[in-house]
C-alpha cells in the first residue's frame, strides 16, 4: 500500500508538470514537426517467441534486473512490446517525465544533453553493460536526463511502459520488486569498490598525502632494502660473470644513494600526478560539440582527447624511471669496481641506456603494478598479507620484463668498449641459453655431423656451427627464458616486499595512533 501511494503521488505530480508543460508548448508552438513525425513513424506490436527469448537475455544483462529469477524475467518480457523508429526520430525528450524504459535490439541511438545553464549541447554515453534506456528513472518517472534519438536507418527496441511495469510490481508479482532492490544494491556494492589504482591511472589525493607523510618510513625501508639489494646484486653479477665479489661493497655510497633513489620514485609519482587532473574537467569527459563539426561516428574528437591523455599518462609513468637512472647508475657502479677499474666519475655512465629501460620497468612495478595487484587481492582481514602478495606479483612481472635490459646494462658496465648488439649476440645469448637446450642442440649437431669442434656447445671453448633455425631458437630461449632469471626475479620481489611492506607497516602504525 505504501508503494502504491508513493507511485500514485509521483504520477499526480508528473501529470501536473505535464499539464503545465503542454500549456506552455501550445502557446509557443502548436505541435513541432519532429514530434508529429515520431507519431507517424512509430510501429509497435507484441513480441514474437524469438523476440521474447532475446528480450529475456537483455533484461538479465541489465544491472536493475540481473538477480531476478528466470520466471520473473519471463514475466517482465511478456509485458513488453517491440517498437521500431526511423533515423533522427526522438524516442525520449530531455526534461519530460519518463513513461517507459527500452532495450535496444537493433540499430544505434545518440544521447544529447542540453546544458540549461550554458545553452551548450553535449553528446555522451553511460558506462553500463546493457543496451538499456531509462531503466533507472522509470520507477520514479523522473524527467529524462537527455534527448535520445535513433542514429541509424531503423532502430528496433523492446518497450516496457511504466504503467505496465507498476501493474506487475504492485499487483501481479510484488516479489519482483524485492529482486530489483537486490539487483540495484548489488550493483551499488560492485561499483562503489573503486580501485585507487586502475592500471595506468594516477593516485588520488589521499595516496599523495600518505607518501609525503610516510617519507621517514620510506627512508627506513630503503635503508633496510639497500643491504638486501647489494647482496643479491653481487649474486646476480656472479651468475653473469662467474667472478665472486663482496656482498656489501661501498655501503657508505650505496645506502644514501638507495634512500634517495627509492624516496625519489615515491615522491616523483606523487608530484607528477598533481599535473594530471584533466579527467576532472567535465568538458573533456563529454566533449563540447556546440561550435565544432560533428563527424558521422561522433568519436573523432573523443579519440583525440583519449590519445592525448594516454601519452600524457605514459609520460608521467616513465618519468620517475628516467629521472632516477643516474642514481641507479651510481649504485651499479659501486658493485662493479672489482671488474671495471675506471674511476667512479666515468664508470657510472657505462650501460646507462639499457639501465634507463630497466629503471622505467622497476618504477612501474614499484608504483603502479604493486598497487594494482594489492588492491585486487582478497585479503580484507589481513592488509599486511595483501600488501605482500601484491608486491610479490608486481615484483614477478617487473623482474621478468626487466631481466634483459638489466643484463645488458651490467655487461656494458663490465665491458664498456663493446657495443650493445655485440654484447647481446656474443655475450648475453651465449651465457643465457638454458643448459638443457644447449645440450640438446649440441647432441643434434653431433648426430648430424655438422659440428666443427664439439666440446659442450657455446659454454666451452669449442666452436659449434648452429643452423639458422637453431640460432633462432637459442636467441628466443635466451631472451624469454634466460639463465639467472630466477635470481633477478627474487631480487626484485624481495625489494618490493621489503619496501612496500615496511612502508605499509609504518602507515598502519601511524593510523592506529589516531
């Protein structure tokens, strides 16, 4: 009864608004040609069996009805009608009370919003899964937000009149109303779980403030991680070169440089994100179409805007890695003094090109990827575990992608007189082919008698004449599944877990104080 009274009151208010609006319309214009053409071209009729099945599927895809049972969906479909309109015919007028909701079967529609404050017209789309029109406004009969019209030769829609829908909800199957409420609350829960870091997107203001407030925690974490990184770096270099080195060389240089390096990555991210606030501009989001020629597809201007935003975001993402490369070069040079006897002032520049690519991937993993995975881990009751798992996953991806540029920068640091192509072909590939593959290819050559001097393949002094196909396999294997990949990945994973975990721990401790 309460629902019936509420709907009746809404209808009375809308009828009064309609009477006022219609009287104003008759004094200004007696029936616009556009409205007359709609009445002449509209064709409506009952649903066929095929239409009914398709209509049920489309209803199930709507956020408003997705939790309804099959019988309830069938009841709604049986009360709907199929309707066809022609190009440029108006289906819904902005500002008029909603009297039906529609599901678009065939064709395409455009939505135009006339801003009453500026008089400008905008074209936009709703971010919804289903091809529905006015499903969220039909119950309250609110005024339509925009004008909707057909944008193809013919548009076919399934129509549910509001009166018919209320008849079903209030008298025939009231339990459908409960299902609609459940569907809407479920949709609200899903959409309210907005991730702070959808990949390729900036941080919000809260995250930026936390980075500034947690700068002491970042410095502590970087100091701890510098010893871990130094030991693992020495191990990586031993695997690459076969020469054993000290685990903690030049720590008086490494520790302050590593602190500045990590704090730089975190601080630069927060600082650069402040310059990327264009998404908050409504004009950019929907596009101003008042004084510009609108293409047939209506997307060219939006595509240009999206491309510019993409390149701007990409620049903000890679900038920290580029800026922090010199500090990283000093750290690498500190670990290579036993093999490269050049002075530090020269040594730090060796391999800086490949190292820059590695630092971009490291920054991407430490900042965006770790947050991306952390916020998608389902450990709500254990934030530290969620942070650790997210950092682990980000470290695995970053470690794998940065392995090749890391090795090339290391080889260039140790042998600065050689070019990158020479190092890749004659050093990296020869030392990175998996041993089992090298043995297999060598055995094949022994059987075929194509070896000039077999002594165990490329890992020995013997010369092996590999065929072009075998060389291709070796290059691919060395690039995609190289030796030392596990050690490098463990190093990155550990760094991410130590850094993000320590920072997160101190953040939680700080939150508990308030």
